[in-house]
């Protein structure tokens, strides 16, 4: 009876689709409230519809224009939006602006974390309007039942589900494979393109009719492939797949089609679309320069149409790349489709089309006498930087399998993906494991996002006229309606840092981007990377599980994972990269003490050289500046007898760099300062490297007596300059570190003082850049180096006296 009344109310306002969403997701109360209290006028958008368009801002990463954006642009708005980055107060604002309720709501609905040997606390609520204040508002957890994992049966909206699961099955005619295929495996493209339909209005593709017409063709191709043996398929088609540079992947897809196990079909389709996109990009570069990043733009390019023909590209757009078509790539890579919702015949058809593209490409290459060049794969370097979690063994993975089956973070229909991902890791198929797991992390976080931000409609895929929720939107600081995103408070800063590091930051591995766009060799995908993604996923499962799983969450092999997750710090944010660079520069400068030098008595034989007094003066100035900075450093780190060697040490910088600096949603002034500090640090490192190389070369020449008189004088000046350059560069690195740990104080400066501070940083940067020039093997201007250093130290002392640096504001 309740559902019937719901239907009457919703249909009265022209909202039948929402009724079925209510029916499936059990969130009738807020939708009914909106329908009753605020009827929607024809041509207007509801609040839930308005939230479906993502917000583009500086708070999100530079990769906003990526695969998640392969959808139509959101409706424009005339109201100006304030810049969220300037002159705000940085990531610390997240903690002060966000209320605590979102995390409590999410943990209550997805399993509250409880302390050992304690009972989960519950908050008493009164439904009476006068009890304890006002009644819970519609849309809040106290005012309605949220969409829980067990109540969600699909993440595909009704139109998307219809297009993928039903539209291509409406025509039941049997299609003769010989109409599109010759006996030797040649694809008759014209016969395939005849199944395409176009709108009369603008001659654009009619995707509905095209999918319906191509449905029997796809079924025929699927049956045809199932009738072939592996040897027959290799004989007929392997040569036509070489152009992809991933022949092995496509042969694996053929094997998958023989058994049509749902999870494997979805995995095969994700790998196929990734490799196909990469190969199409290589073909694009035959005629163009900069390959489009978006698959949608790539398929729409004139360059590919010139090679393959526009009609052929239209066929591809029916299956991938267009939000108006089946859009199989995005639906799978963003975690919207469950294994049972992807028909195997579409995977077979894309395999067939890929071979057909290879035939067309071969003809084009012969006609134009061109050679297809494949771009090199991305190779992960410095894998130790990614080491956040301990190595996962079979015991941990077995517990993870139990967590998956009983965790509320996992949607029930997505369970096969999780199990397959853990199984793949056990079998050392690390690329497969991560490909399966990343979309599931996205859909699980999307569930948290919709709960914490009270927008349950965004759990589903949107129609082709609106954008759907992906990692970009979920990790952003604000929602599209300018409200603060509540998900960061639910996940907390360490988890957000991990996600930004591995998915977003430009200097990070950007795992999802590179896998989904075919930039990584799947056969050599490193275990170290997969270990981090699986380890993080296990900790998320633990966090959002109920108290009945306490024994699993507190297991001795799981606790180290959780400890690592709780203390994770960003490693690829610009601030984190500066810390790493400063320590590397300090290590390099400390190597100066080990440089081979000419005995002092031999150096003294060179007449006409002075400068020791000037060098001593500069060292004294460094000591004076250090004494001014003592209040901003850890206690007992400075010795009055030798302030330089007791303060300007690697140990002190390591201690300072260990200070946690908030990196999440850094405002623009913070990032601008970070850029300047990083450039200064980089110049210091280059100077150190040049001094090491130059001193080593000159010493070897001195020993071999191959230095001319002028070169011997220059070598003497170099040795004299090294005495003061070492403490000066170490002082600059110390200043960089002290400023960095106080970098958020820059937001306290007014615009004038901020510009003056930037001017000061630029002057230090100019000094270090000049040092790079003067200390280069081509210049060797050591006298000029001394004079320039003196001026810079005077400036540093004045700035320190006036207390104009960030460390002074932070006190």
C-alpha cells in the first residue's frame, strides 16, 4: 500500500523513474518529502539531479579532464563561484568546517569502529518534535533509511541498464556470420556499418537503433568464436592483432570467451579496452602530434577517421567512448557494472572489431609506406617510495576473503570482483588484481560519498546528459553545489593522502589512469604496487565493518596493516617532494667532507692568493643567523662552541622533515610557496653535484700535474670557496625546512606582505641559480661566488631580524 501511494505521488509530478529507484534502494522517505513539499515544475531540475554534475575547481587535481570526463559537459551556471584555494587557510580548514556527524553516520550504517572490549555506542534519538530540540530533517539518517549495501541490486540507472542488458537482445533474428566474415577471416566492414542508424536531424549516430540492430551481429560473432579452437583463432587472427602490441592480452580474451565466466569476461573487457585505446593512440600519431587523452576525443578525431574511415569509427563509438552508446569502458572501469550485467557477446564483438581494425591498418600502412611506432610503456621507478604496507602473505589474504564476504563496504552483487581480485594476487597476476580492485574501491567509496553527503542518487550511473560520480568528484574538497564534501572527514586524512598519492598526484604512480589508458605493460606489473592497493583495500574493509568482525579486524596479521594505514603520510604532494629533495641535497653536501684534497702545505706554495679572511667572515655570518633561528628549532640541538656543525646536520633536518604538514587541499598561496622552496632546493642540489664533480676532476689533474698556472690558482679558489659554501647551502636547506613546516602560516599574511615574502623567496632562488652558473665547469667564477654569497647572507640576516618569515608567524 505504501509503495502504491508513493507511485501515485511521484507520477503526479512526472517522476516515475524515481519511483523505481525508491523501490530498489529503499529510500522513499526523502524523495516523497520532496515530491509532496516541493512539486517539481516542468523543465526544472530537482536538487538530486543538480548534484549529478561535477564541480571543477583548483581543489581537484589536474587530471579532471580524464576518463571520468568522457561524458557531456554539465549545464553551465551564471553565478560566479569563489576561489576555494585563495586566500583560505588550507587543509586545516577541512577539520574546522566539517561537522562530525558524517563520519558517525557512515560508521553507523557501514559498521561502527569500536574499541576493544567495548560495546558500540548508540545515540538516543527522539522522534518527537519537542524532544531534544527539532525533528531530524528529511534526508538525514534520523529522518529516513539510507541505501545499504544489501538493498542495492544494481549501480546502473534504469536507462543504462536497459541499454546494456536488454537493448541488444530485443532482436532475436539469427545472423549469418558469413555476411561479415570471409573464409580466411577477413572482416567485411561495409556489412557491419550497414547496421548503423543515423538521426535525420543532424546525421549523428542513433545509438538506440544501432545497438538494437547490432545485437544479433554480436551474438553471431560470439557463437563463431566459441566454435573455433585456439589454434584456429591464432591462425586466422593473431597477425591482425599485432598492431595492438598486446597480442597476448587479446588471445587471453579469446580463452575467456570459451567459458564466459562473468567476472573474467568483465576483466577481459577492461584489459581489451585499455590496450585498444593505447593502440589507437599510436595510430593517431601517424598523422597527428599530441594524442588526445580522452577516448571519446580520440575516437572522434579526424586522424583516425582518415586511417580507418568515419563509418568504422562510428561503429566503435557504439560500444566504447560515447556516453550515448553502451559506454562499456567507463561503466566497467568506474565500478558501475556488476559481473552479471556485462554480456559476453559485446566482449566478443570488440575482439572481432580489433582484428578488423588491424586489417584496415595494414592496408593503410602499405599504401602510405608508413611504419606504426608504439610508444614506450610507463615504468615504475623507486618502488621503495610506494612501500606503505607490509608484504601480504596467504594468511592475510585468507582473512581478507572473510572480510570481503561480511563487510558492509562491499556491495553484494560486486562480491565476485573482490574474490577474483584477491585470487589473482595469490596467483601472482598483479595487474589483474589491481584492475579488478580499483573499480570496487571506487564503488565502495561512492557508497560512503552518497551517505556522508546525503545524495543517494549519485550511487547510480547518470544518463548521457549528466555526469556521474567518480574518484575525481569524491576526492574533491567541494561538491558541485559548493558545499563542502563530507567524505574526507569520514575517511580521515591518512586514507585521503593515500588515495591522492596513488591516484591523483602528478608525481605519483597514478595507477588507475595509467592502467585504464593502456600505459602500463600488464605482463610486468610490479607486485610492490599491487601490494599497496590490496593492503589499502583490506584496511578499508576493516574500518567499515561491524563489531561482529572484531576478531578478524584485530587479528595479529591485520593490525600491522591498520597501523600503517592510520599513520600514512603523503609522499607525492609537492610538500612531501620538497622534504625528500632537501634530505637528498643535505646528503650530497655532506659528501664534500670526503672529497680528496691537495695537502695544505702544497696549496700554500701558490703565491698571490688571499681570501681566507673573507671566507671566515661569511662563516661567522652564518653562525649569527643560526643563533637567531634557535627558537624555532628543537631544543638542545645547538652547541655554543660549534653552532654550524651542531645545527646544520642531516640529523636535524630528518627530525624537522618528520613534522607532519597538512597536504590535503593546500590553498594556492601554500602551493606557490612550495614551488619556490622546491626550486631553491633543486638548485642547491645541483650546486653540490657540480662542486663534487669539479673538485674530483681538479684533484686528479693536480696529481697528474696537468694543471696550468691559471688553473692551479682557480683550483685554490675553489678549495677556499668550499669552506664557506658548505655551511651556506646547509643554512639555506635548514631555512627551507623551517619555512616548509610553517607553510600554512602564509595564509595569515595580507596581500602586500605575501607579495613581499614571495619577492624574498625569489631573491634566494636567484642567488642559488647564479651559484649554479658560477660553479659550473664552464665558468668557475669563485671570486664572484664569494661576493654574491656575502650580499645574500646580509639580506637573510635582515629578514630574520625583522621576523618576516613564516616560522615567525607560526610561533
